[in-house]
C-alpha cells in the first residue's frame, strides 16, 4: 500500500508539472499569435504608405526636351506660371537654367509639389526639427547637402567636441539666399 501512495503522489506531481508546462506553452503560443497579428496590421499600414508614395510619384511626369524649350516655357505649360522655372531647375539638378539639352529627360513634379518646393526655396528661416542636421536642412532647403557650411556661417553656430556644428531642435535658423 505504501507503494501505491508513492506512485499516486508521483503521478500527481507529474500531472501538475504537465499542467504548468501546458499553461506556459499556451501563453507562449498566445503571445506569438498576438505578435503576428499586430505586425500584420503594421505591415498593412506600411503598405498603404508605400501605395500613397507611389501615387505621389505617379503624379510626377517626365518630359523629353525638344529644340526651343526653356525651363520657363515648361513651367508655363505644366503649372501655368513661368515663375516656377526654378523648381524644374532644382528638381533636375540643372546648374545653369539657360542651358537644357535636347533629348534630355526632365522630371516634372506635380503642380502641388511644385508650389511647396517653390515656397521652400524662398524661405529665409527654418524651424529645426528633432533629428535634423545642417546637412539634412541643406538638402531640404537647397536640394544639396554639401551647402551646409553656408547655413552654419550665416547662423554663427557653436561646435560640438567632434567639430560638427551644434543645432537644437525647435530653434529657428536663417537660410541665406
């Protein structure tokens, strides 16, 4: 009889250990399933952002330059405003806007984008956002990150120990034109 008590007690302990192990497995599986569905929703929202970016890019057109074209004529044709020619020059990295080559392909931003780019190009101040560096600001404002020293000189910025300029989020800096 003593032997039966020990085997009953051993079975009870094994059953209890199995119950705990089963509960742990159920919890882990539940977490994996929850993680799967939360990442799936995130992927879907990321996919929607990608689709929106593709739609924005789809609004951008390409134009093959023909003899007699000028940036101001193209701005008039696409935007109804000859004064938006600097947008075309900036978007196509044209150093001399008086020279565009026949058969070259130009990117023509959507009209809404062109207005935003023009506004950005004429801005004389910039409110620094979290994570901005002068290089990033120069890309946003000039379309060329290598012009960051121009912004640094205009604002008489301090320097970090590594020599990089010091710029703070939420500060407003001058953008020379």
